[in-house]
C-alpha cells in the first residue's frame, strides 16, 4: 500500500503510467468502446466514470506541452457531449501552463488511428456517449 494515491488507480494502471515515455498516449474509453479489440495492453476500471479516472490520473501524469495533448472524437452531429465540459475543467485545473488550446477533436478515422498507436487503453464504466479521451504524456521535470 502507498499513501496519497487515489484507490481507483490500480497497481496495474500505475505501472503502465510509469512505463509510458514522453509523447506516448493512453486512451480512457467509455463502456461502448471496443477496448479489447484495440489493444493488448488493456486495463479495466469498470464501475468508474471517466471524470473520476481523469482527475486521479492527472494528479501524477504530466500532459505534453504540445498544442493539443488531449484528443476527443468529433461527434457526428457536431455537438459537444456535456461530459466534455467536465473534461475541459479537469484538464484546465490540472495543467499549470497558461490557458490555451489543450483539447482537440478529430474525426472518427483519425481517432481510431490514434487509438491504434496508444500505449494502453483503460476500459471504464463511463455511460456518456463520445466519452473517450486520449492523453499524451509530457516530460517529468522534477
């Protein structure tokens, strides 16, 4: 056991986050995403929503200093799912840089291409449609 680490961050997930290098990406997938067919490096966090997982991970996971270290999949009808507002708030609160463009949206094909190159996929129990979010790891400077 370790102190100060959120309980939903399993030992397996902590290991994967530590293994990831600069610019490696990880997907936090909603419950409808075909997680198993997209990766061999699957971490299950069923029963947890993405906002809780995202907030816990970003306490320890530096985002890349690229223009868009966070990627979402464009919604077919062009609307932002309501959960994206939560994501934006969590990302902004965890990032120490001046506020800027941290989140991009890409079309379905581009999103799945990015997922195919992700270091790992976290399968969550998130119910929100279009809840999937990709994080790009930044440098650990301290």
